């Protein structure tokens, strides 16, 4: 397979030589590249339909395999000495190994069908899939769908009419939520919506039609014009549509279709959107007469979405009408406890709410098994995280059930786990709560807390169980406080504390609002008695916000001492990388250093907030406008040294030349750009450099004028 017989030498110098390690790993990767010829993987274990889906329109299998090898070995830090020697020996030997050597690292190679990460190995003569999941702890899970997935389900149509649209999920909500990046997630999503009375299938960005094919129906692509590869132009499709009349179409903003019984759709609109403009809704819906009965849908996920004529989904009448299921009646009578709702959230989103090691450990099993693996205290903390999402986040009241809880469905498994757990106890620990805001989220709107801007927002009802949960959250936030965040790139603690105080007072306002709206419900009688007489302003003003963590002391960068009259010179060409960009009058966008015409600095708005917010002027590709870029070499005056770590800004500066905005705006130089800055206090030197930079600025503007003129011709 390869002519090379060399092996890579290693040095034993005592100290670990990172440069030698990187070079060795990269060399191994280069020696493996010839084995990528043709993109051949000798054993797929059924994944990617045994390799048929490897590659894609954007890349060939060979290029994909080469990318994987390069990404795995370039700058590889986890290649052990044992594996390095094994790779070198196997490459030089060129014989089939009984046990393949695992390719290091975790690459984004995923089976498009089952969604599992694939672990690649090298067996001496080529590449093989050796397992699934983590390279360090691979699972033995061959793809259960080596031939792909066909999704089949049924839809009851008692009215004899169906509605066809792109997205009807608003009226057919499902509690099941899956990633639709892979086929298995699309398959499960389709089955989930079938359970709630809607046919919902993935069709990609194809805008398909619905065709009446005799007694049956097809959702498919028939292109009136087809592309001629030889003539490089479009012609009328010489073949007639094979399915008959086109009766509906789908605008695939969502890349899915939605089909439901017409009368059931009307009932859903009446329940979920009683004040909606029904005529406006039906502007985006097609109605088709069909034979009343049950229809069986069949979706082929292997269909070629780029074909000129292809069936994506078909459906046919299979029997008379089934007894109608009262979806709306069941929704009206729904009664969910807070424990059920929060545990369902934990099961649906384990990476958000469960312990990370529990979520990632395949030995823990799935769903309820992972929940049961937690200790009682860990479960309580998980419930607190889920409660934060359910009541504190600003959008948490967006879809609220009239019976007093987030509109959702709860699985039987979650109900069983909730029954085992019991009532949610007091959150007696320090935890983070999303920064609540008056008039937003289930907590504030449930307590009736709004301000002048949100006074017209509708207050949401809370069930007794959710009132207790809301009081529990307020009690925790008031007792333990809102701690400043420990990220100096965002907020130093001194700037954060006023916001923490404001939020604590808002939690107290919510507590009193809840007690006023629900006077018969008390969560903690002792705390409630304390709140009756607590002077919240005095309590919050005297609250100790830290320091609680040793990292707190490391926040403040060493202050830069400057005197009035100090000057600076910035030469951005000395930077290895940074915010290089084109001149905005020539081209909007970032630029490579070698092509750059300007450099982007922070601009401080003339209307500073008390917390010193930066005001960014954005335009095209995220690059600041002309008033937020400067020449590559500039000279100016130092107004003051910031040195407070806020957004890593080190110097506030001003310019005496350049564009109008350069001369009038307030600027800031970041810590990362200080490597290209030279400070000095010689007035004569400043005068000399100022004249030089004025000339350079004028020359640069003249060149840009010429480029703009040439570009316009």
C-alpha cells in the first residue's frame, strides 16, 4: 500500500518535548494518507449504510477520509508512545493486524442513520470501524439499520378532508424531542407526531408537491425543468409527471411537511389559538378532499432529494374511520405535578440537567436508569436546574397551560419516577438562577410582577404545586443570594453586584406577589413569617456577595499607570493575528493579515451606561463600520489606563487625525492588542509620528479611492 519502510525516531531527553511529539504524530498521519485512496473503509459494521452515505455532495469519500486522518493526527496531544510505535510498525510492515489500532481523538464522524459516533481503526492494510461512541471506551453497537430506515404510521381522517402545510406543530404539540441531524431522530420525530394526530415527515429543502395518484397519494418531487449536463442549461422535462394531479404544495421553510384531518385542525385552532385570525392561518394551508378513513404513510429516508422525479412519502387508504380520539378534551383535563414536569425535562435533556458523568456513561443505561443512578441530593439539584428553565428563563411562560404549568406531555416513565421521588424539598444550597426580569417568564408573570414596559402582558395561572415550586425558588434566591459570575471576560464582580442586588429584590417582589395571589399556599411557614417583617432593601444592601472563591482574587489585571499627556503607537502588523479587515469603503468583511487595509478596535459609545457597556457598530460580516476601524499603524493620546479587566480593555485612547469619527469617538485597546503597542511621553516624538501617520493615512485613503473607482467600472 505504501513504499515507505521508515519508522519515526523518538527522543528520550527527560522532559517531554511537545514539538517533537506533534511532529511525530503529524508524520504518522502523513504516512497514513496513502491508505485513504478511494475512500475505502474495509469494515463499516453496517454504519452509513455500509459506506454508501460516506462522503456527500460537498466531498468525496477519499477527501473525507483524508480530513479525518489529518484532524486526528495534526497537533495530536493524546497519542501514546505505545500507539505511536504500533502505528509506525504497522505502516512499515504492511500486513493485516489481528487487532486494529484505534485512530486517536474524537472526530465528527457519525452514522447518518443511527446517529452514533464511529471509532475508526487501522488494521495494517486500511481503515475499519472498530466501535461506537468514545475512542477511549468504545461500545459494541453495530448499526441496527444497515439498509436505512423506512418509517410507517397511520393517520385517521374522519372528516374526508386533509390540510397540508409546512409547519403545524403549534397546534399538534408533542412532548418527545429528538435531534433531527440523523435519520433515526427524524424517524422518531415523525412517529411522535403521529401519536398526537399529525403526519409530519422530513423532506429537506425541496418544496415538494402532493399528488393524487389514483386512489393513493404521493408527496414527491417532479421538476418541470431539468438540467442538461452537456448543454449546461435547463430544458422542459420530457417525461410527464408519473403521479397525476398535483393537489397541494409544501413551502419547506422547516424542511418538513405537516398533514392533519381538517376538522381536527379546526378544533386545535379553537383550543390553542382562540383569538387567531383563522383566514390568515389558512393562507398557508392547502385543503384536499379525500375518502374518509385511515391512511397509512410510508416514508423512504433513502430517497434522493436531488433527483428530478422522486417519491419522498406515499400514503394510501387502508380501512374505514377509526373511533375518534379526543385530543383536545384530554389536554383540557391535564393535571401535572411539578415533580412530573421537571423529571420529564431531565429525561428529555439529560446533558442539561443530569450529572455529566451520569449522562455520558453508557453503563448507566438510558432514561430512568440514569435518573435512578443519582443520589437523592443529586436529584434535588437536577430538579433545581430544571425548575430554573421552567420558571426563570425569559421565554418560560411562552406556552403555558391554562391549568397552571408549562404546556408539555409527560411520559409514563416520568410519572412513575415522580411517584417514587415524592414532593420537591426545599432547595437548601447555593445555586444559579437565570436573571429574571419583570414581565417575563413563568415566575414573574405567575406572581403578577410587571413593569411599565410589560404592564400589558397577561399574567399566567399557577397550579398549587407550581406555586410551591415558585416560592421555593424565591426562598433560595433570597436566602443564598445571587452570586457574581466568575468570568472576567464578561463581568468583574464589582460591576455585577448591583445587578445581583436588583435581582434579589425582584425575587422578593415575586415572593410577595405569589403570596398575594395565592394566600392559602405557603411553602415554608418559618420563612414566610420572616418575610412578613423583612426590610428587603436593608437586607440586600448588607448581603455579603463574596469573595467566596479563590479565583476571585485573580480577576483584577495589574493596573496600567499612565499620566496625562502619555502617548502610544500601535503597529498592528506586529501582531500574529487579530481583527484585521478591509477598508469598509472597499469591502466589508474580515481580511487576512497580508491583505488587510485596516484594523478593528473597540469603540466606546458616547452614551456609556453606568456599567460601562461597550457600544459596537456592526456592519457586514460582523466588521465594525468605518468609524470603528483604524489604519494598520496609528499614533494617539492615552486618555487613561483601564486596567480593570473589563472585557480585557487596557487603554482608553484618542486620535488627533483621521476620519471625523476617529477624532471624535472614544476608543479602547484590548489586552490582546497591547503586544503591538508602544507607550511613550515625549511630546516632540509624538508630533513627529503624528505627521508621519497623517501622510500614511492620506496615502491609504487615496489608494482605497482608486480601488473603489476601479471596482465600480
